[in-house]
C-alpha cells in the first residue's frame, strides 16, 4: 500500500469461516498473516514482539512478566494455603483413644459377655478374620470396588459422581471410599459440605499412608453405625441375629451392608419394611455385578427381616462380673471356662429349676481335677430372673451340706487305720451325751460294711467314726486342704457337723471332692487364663490309699433312675429342713458339683438330693460331650480283701476300741494324752526332733500308726516308740495289738 502500512493478507483455513474484518484489522496492526482464528500463545507472543514497535514490545514483555509472576505467586499462595490448611487439621486420628466394649471371653477366645462403653454404646472390636469372606466381597461390590487398589480416594468414582451431577443437576451417587468413611467415623461432623468432603479425602489419603488395608477394614468393622447404640459389625450381628458375623446368611450380610448408609432410618427393629427394601437393593446390585448367582439372590429376598433386637450374650455372668471387679482396666478378660459347656449347663439349670418349682435355683460347678481350672460355673438358674435371686452367686454362698461331708469322715478313718471299706460297723441306736443320731428314714440297718454304710449314707456309722477321728481334727484337716467349714458363732466343732451342722460353699465342697479324685491333695481353683499357667501348690487332704478307698466306694453308690452305674463316684446330701440338696461327683478327669434350693434359705418340702440334685449331676456329666474317664489306679499299700481276710482290728469297728473281753488287757497310749499340745524342738540339722510315744498293755506284736502310716514297731523297750513329725499340725496316733485292741489319740504339734 502507498501509505507505507504493512501488507496483510488473511487466508482462511479449510473448513473454517473467513476471518472477520475485526480480526484482519487486529492482525494487520501487528504485521502478521493470520491463518488461524486462535494462534498459540507462544506464537502470538513471538509474532507480536517481532512486528510491534520497540516501545510496544517493551510493554508487552512487561505485561507478560507481570502475568507470569502473578500466576506463580497465585500458585505458590494456593499451595501454601493448602499445606497450611492440611497442617491445621492436626494429627491423623487412628482410633487410639476410642473406648471399646470390655470383653470377657472363654479359654478359646469365644465371647462370653461384653460390656457397654462408658457412654453406653456396644462397640465391639472386629477384624477381617471375624467376618464372613462373602460379606467382605459384598461390601467391596456395593461400597468400594477398587478398595484394594486405590490410595484412599477413587478418581474413577469421583469422575463418575461429578459427571452425574453435571448431567442430572443433583447427586446421583457418592464417591466415598471405605477409607473416607473410616475418616468420617474417626472425626464425626454434622455438616455436609464441600470442605467436609475435602477433609475426608485428605484424611483418607493420610490413613492409607499410615495403615494397612486390614487395619482400615478393622476400623470400619468396629465403628460403622448400625442404629441405636450399636457400632461395628459384631455388635450388629449379635444384636440382630444372635450370632457372630462369621456365620451370616446371604440376606443377613446384605442387610448389614445396607445399614451403615442410613442406620437410623433403616433400623430393622423400628422399620422392618424400610430395612427390607434397603437389603433388596443391595441384593439387586450384587446380582447385576454377578457377585452372587441369581437363584441365591431370589432365595435371600424371600428371607424375613428381623423385627427386634436380641440381648447381648451373657454366658457365665457371675464369673464375668467377678473378673471385671478384680481387674477393671483390662480390655479383654480371658477365662478358663469352656463356652459350649457353660451354655449347655446354663440351659440345664434353667430347665430343671423351672421343673422343680417357683423360687428354686440351681448352681453347677465343673473343674478340671489336674489343674484346678474352672470349666463351667453356673452360679444361678437364670441371672436375669429376680424371682429366683438370679444375681446371687450360689457357688459362693454358705449352706448346710447335709451328708455331703461323710466321705471325708470315712477318709480320715481309713487314714488312721480305724476302718477299711470291708470293715463291719453297726448301724444301731446310740447316744453321745444328749445327742442321738438317726438315719434319714428313721430306720436302722444293723451290721453293715463301711462300704455299704457310705453308699447308703447311714448317719449312725458316720457319727461313730467321727467320734473316733475327732471333730476338731476333722475340721482342721478340711480347712488345711482349703475347704473351710463355718460353724455358728460361739460353737465348737461337734459330732453334728458330720450330718450337716456346719456351713460350706459349693466351691469349697467341689475342691474337697476334687482332692479325693487327685488321690489326697487339693489345689486352689483358677478361673483366669493369665493365672492358669502357674502351678498351684497342692494341699494335703488325706493319704493316697485313703482317697483311693473313698473313690472306689463312691463309684458303687446307687445312681439315680435310668443312669449308668459304676461310672461316676458321687455322693448326695440333703440339709436339715429340706433347704439344700447337693450332689458332687468325679471321674478321672473332672469334678462336678450341683446345688439345688432357694437362695433365701427357705425350706422346700420334699426337696431330696437323690431326686433333685443327683439327676442334674449325671445330666451335667453327659453334657460334657465325653464318656467318663476311669479313676486312677490303686496306689501302693492298698489292701484289697474281704472282711474275713482283714487283720483282726479291721474286721469290725467298735466305737470304744475294745475287742477283747477284758479291758485290763487293752493297749493304751499313755503319752501323749488325747488333745495334748506339744511344742516342736529342732534338731541340729534343722529337722524337728523325734517325739516319744509311751504305750501300755496289749498283746504283742504291736502296730503303731501315725496319721494312718505304720512306723517301726517297738523293740527292746516295747512300751516306747519314737516317730519324726512332718511339721506343725494335728497328728493322729494309733496303736493296735495282736488281739485287735486299739487306742488312738489326737495331738497338736506347734
């Protein structure tokens, strides 16, 4: 052009509209040939700088520098603000401070009883192993298909949710991953906003960097809401279905997948119809995804939805309460109890108590003979039955044992060499001062063997043996073995205690019987697994031979109707006034004790142990799930003989100890006198010095027994025998001559 302006021609591209006059003018102003309607920024900048005058070029560079600086500052400021906001969120919560339900579990980890958190919530910890694998697959398919691969946030799910929002103008599906839900559960907030969602995303990424997938799942399984005060899948499964989440059906799993999305609205105990609809939507989603076959989906839809909540498990509630009181700060208490056996015996006690009558209760205690571990403790027929005083622990209550103490009287008689199972003993009327014992049926059997007297639970022979053994020694020996007998205030041990005139607990009585099963020594019971490994110190009850005699005799006790004979060594006892019925028995493995009565101690007419307690005892052994174990073999020194083959002193028991016709020939212990207290003196090697036993009368040879064990017969000076005491305590000294004349004294060494 003649005016000197730059010649500019604009060539439109193929398929494009011709450039507008305005664009041509703008391009001409900068002196370049426009071939595109939107040239790149770099090309535009280069052409503009080349074509513009120098002053204009400086202005352009200045604008570009300012723009770049502003963009950089904005980017840095945005990044800094983001980092500052993330830092302001504080430490990442991982659930360390959460209060979970305290759990009491059995020896194998099975739940016995949970307790609510301090705020009244059922929040039971759970892990991936606690859940049915199919439930896990359903959860992934419905909530978070890429949980195992994403890093807390699922970009594909975010993109899908955003596109649905743009197209539909509303939220169609969420993009929350399981990790984001855990983040929301760890930091619960009521508001629902973009900032809250962004916070969940940040927390989810942080959690993924700090925890494993299994740990994140454990938090979800422990914290997900299921309506009311239920949190976590274990609490929901126990409350709605009465079982652990390892054994869920397809329909039950689908319901538990659906509930956390809207727990209060979909609660089956409040709106079963809404819960069913939510469950079926989950099933339809699973069918569409091909996770579950269609026929199983249809069957699951036909399954009814629960319409209420079940009570939480409460097995061995008295034991659970006791361990909670003893160790209150522990999260999980593990007991030696076997949950299946505990449940079976609780059902047995509940059934029998209802059959026996109103206000009656039943207590059952099962222990392992070898270790002293408690395998089941049913302390009442129903913990929640106030009419039967269910919360009173009847295994620890003092009650009259009736005839249940008789075996230990005979046991000390065996130990002292006074009797043998085949010794003849009289069951005839007899009087001890103002006390005249009678049998339960008010009849007398005449002369019977000791075996028969114990199996028939005859009162007169037992009192006669107790008179020779000594009531004080009898009481002291049982207390030494751990079975404390409680007498009324101000009373001294007497002969009536052999028939139940004393108080004892079921716990202590079972311990004494377990001592017989252990051939003469008892061990303290343990109910906590953290103390079960400690070997308990055994305590002496009686000599092994005497304990074996007892077990052998009680094995032949006539069993209740329809029960097998000769499998369980047991004894029954009915207290005065029909207030308590007892049955305690043992085999080679375990000892079981049963008590029946009213917790308030009121009499129950017709309550007889043989008909009320003994059948429960045999049923309890049957519910252990194993056949009775044989008793231990006879120890060394056991005498197996008929009555006529026994030594003359053991062929017949006489209360006065005189067998011959002339009393002046009776053997006598002159020193120490009966009831004496002797001070022990130490010899040079630290052992107690020997004690002299002075004898008189009798026809040799003489047999001397110390606590039922023979010592060397006197030689030379036949009227003096020395023996070495084991230590402080009661000692029974007995002498027997060749004619059967005997004398016995009880002394206390201190």
